[in-house]
């Protein structure tokens, strides 16, 4: 348990330090060089923190995402998931409607932005988002599903890696929200790492009917780490425990499932998720 908490503290410190660096510089090349000095295991979090700061500056200075998108296209493709999560932090802090910037965000990655929005609200607006389960009024049903994924991620951090505390928080929510919450929990558990096999088994038991969603979140994170070249020993351990597969195999499976998911751009993320649960996580 102590290792999980230590890793969470490192993640938070990495985010804040990178956010401050991005706030204090206008030189994107120098910013990127400084981000490359962060430890590889959580380097994507550094890009996430920088993304939040750059998005806020871009919106406040130009009323657009031009500067943020410049950094993303030049330096951030490798960390695309986390950079879009960081954009979601910015939208939540500024209380902005994501639809105002729809044309500047890839439809498939839009849902990672909403994930970041939900995570931010879980951490910083806990009373309304967790205790009383209020949701942003301007979100449509698909947006709320992605929001809940991010909210689920926040529950793992709020619980500090204690499954009993996590269960008390997740049980506050109605059943129709729990699939998305547990997918987010899976993403967080797999990203933070430091989780002993006994704790992973507790999570499997606690997830119950939502186990495919939990495993789906883990697989999404494995693919994200694979893309960013940040696979760790913890990532390999959870991949073997839950799937009996290598991280490479899981990433390839997700890529194939995505390529064979026939859907509209708006629905594609959740159709992809559904197919992952059916093909890999059942």
C-alpha cells in the first residue's frame, strides 16, 4: 500500500512541476527538452501537466487551442492520451464547454479530454461530483460516459489505493454509471502501479459484474504505455495477472479491434470499448 501512495505522490509532483515549467516559458522546444528529463515511468504525466498549462494560456491569450495544438503536433503525439487528458483539466478549471472547441479536437480523442474533465472534478470538486453525484449540465450522454471514466480514475487516487475505500466511493453511484467508472478505475490502477497481486485480486473480486470494464481500462492503459514506450515491470505484472498475455500482445489486439470497429466517429470510442470488453475482457 505504501508503494502505491509513493507512486501517487510522485505522479502528482511530476504533474505540478511540468505544469509550472509550461506556465513559465513560451519556448516550446525548451519546454519539450525539459520534459524529456523526467523519469520514463511517468513521463506522460509531465506532458499531461504541461498540456494543461499550455491549453489555459492558449485559450486565455488567443481564445483558441492554436498554441496548445502546436505543441501537441510537434512534440506530443507519442503521449496523445495524456496530453488530451491535460486539456480536459484545463476545460474543467476554466469551466468551459468543450463543444466550443470541437473543431480543434480529434473526435476519437475528444473522449480523453472528457476523461480529464471528469478526473479534475473528482479530485477538486469532490462534494458535487462524488458525494452528491452531480454532473455537468451541458454534457450529452456519450460525453457523460467519458466524464465518468475520468471520475472513476479519480476514485483510485482518492482512496489512496485502499480497495475498501474505493468500494465505499464507487457504491455511491447508480448501476448505470458503474461500467464507465470501473473502466476508469482500471486505467488508474494500471498506470499508478505498485499494486501487489493480493490487491489486484481484491479489485477483481470487488469489481464483480463490472470486471470486463475494469479489465478494459487496464488494457487501454497498457496500449497507451506501449505507444509512449513507458511499459514498466508493474505493467507487465498486471497484464500477465489479468490476461495471461504480454503487453505487446494486448496492444496489438486493441489495435486490431479498433481497425475492425465499424462506427460513426462520435460513437466509435464506446463501440471500440464494447468490442474490447467482448473480445478480450470477458
